[in-house]
C-alpha cells in the first residue's frame, strides 16, 4: 500500500485534525506549523503571529481508499474559503487557510478542486494553494488534542462531525452499486438515521408524456415519490409547485425556516415545520430528482445543511 500526504491549513488545527481522523482512507494526521520563516518553531512563537507559519495538519492517506479530490472537497466543507486570516473566532495569519502539496503531481487535481469550489461560490477562494516549503510537528499536547480533551475548544460545529459520519457511511454503503433507486433508498435511510430528521426522502422526475393524463401537469413531467423514511407523503408534486417543485424548477437548494411562510407550500403532514430541498443533477446537468427533508421544529436547516446535503446527493 503506497501512502500519500497532503497538508491542510484550516484555522485551529485541533478541529481540522479531529475531522480528518474520521475520513475513511486517512491513515494518520499530524498537527503542526507550515511555511514559516525559521526552523522548529514553538506554539508560543507561532501564536505571536509574526512568524509566517500557519497551523496546518499533515494528512497521510491511502489513495486506493480515498481520493485527493474527495479530501480537498471535504476540506472546503469545514472552512470559509472567502474569509482571509479568520476561521470561526480565530483571527491572524497563523489561522489562514491553505492547501500545500509535497508532490507537484498533485497540482492538477488540486487546481480542479479549487476551480470547482470557485464555481460553487461564484468567487475565487482566498485559500492558498502552493508547494509545501516546510512543516514542523506541533508539541505533543497538540497531537490528538480533542481525543484527550473531548470538551476542548473546536471551531467546527457538532453538526459538521455528524454530517461527516453520514457522508462516510453513504460513501461506504453505495460502493459500486449502479441502480439509482437503490442508491436513493440507501441515502434516505442513512441521512434519516444519522441526523434524526422527521422525514427524509426523494422525489424523482417522472418522464411520462402529456398522453398520460393525470400524471402530468400541463404537459410537464411531475415529481413522483421515491424511496423515503418517515410517515406517508404526497405521491406526486407538480413542476414549480411547493418547495420540491420550486427547487426542481429553479435547479437550486431551497431552505425554508417556516413552511407556513412559503407561498404555495404543500402540506403533506401538519407536523412539518421547516424544510430543505436539494436538487439531484444527472450527467447532462438536468434535475433528475430532489432530496426533500422535513423537520418537526422551526428553523432546523441552514447553509451548513445545504452544502453537506449537496455533497451527499452528488454521490
């Protein structure tokens, strides 16, 4: 097994290390200091923020189990790539974000990951991308810090770690399965169980023609209920109708803090209070389904849910 390494600077290295330890295929993680101006810095020196070092985690991984592209995509899930020298409440150049490579062969994959993130954001990340100049392991008490101190400070949310566990389970269970309905069923079950949502499921774009009569809406295909977890739901939803139909029509994720305030909301269950709907895109870029998730509490979903669920349905 030939291992590879990549270096991620994502704010406080305690949380970044703990996050990547949860990724299948990652063999080891080492917090340290990268790309500064002298050798063997101490935490106290780096903390003064005038050394050029960034708190960084060396990630050693098995490329047969997890790709560099996946690692980079996960890295972007835990940082604000538009925030310069600030992540969470941590400020300073030592908390800047960056991806540093030790092999130039990794550069094309990293450039592609950065380009994909820029497209998602609609702006270029301020995250650095460049060769590793130097790296020094941090002091022993920084290694596995959150394992040693479970209630210690972490700028990453508990939701982030919950979604990582869901993502990893989806990645493992889907494996080489090619049937789309089976994949939807597995994702619905894993997300529902892992995040404890009220209702989790897919609506698929039904391709019936206008001749199918009641199964179409003014000649358009409808969304038809697919694999789901939770109480009974609406069987079909028209194009542009309700949250699901609107997400399909507009080809974008929609977060609804209070379903009663959404114009034209379709009430499949009176227990539903808030909702998120994520479009699923086919190879040609068209929406082929939507992932619909309901909560029995108001304002359950936010932008963090949106980006994680978008990542999950991309599988």
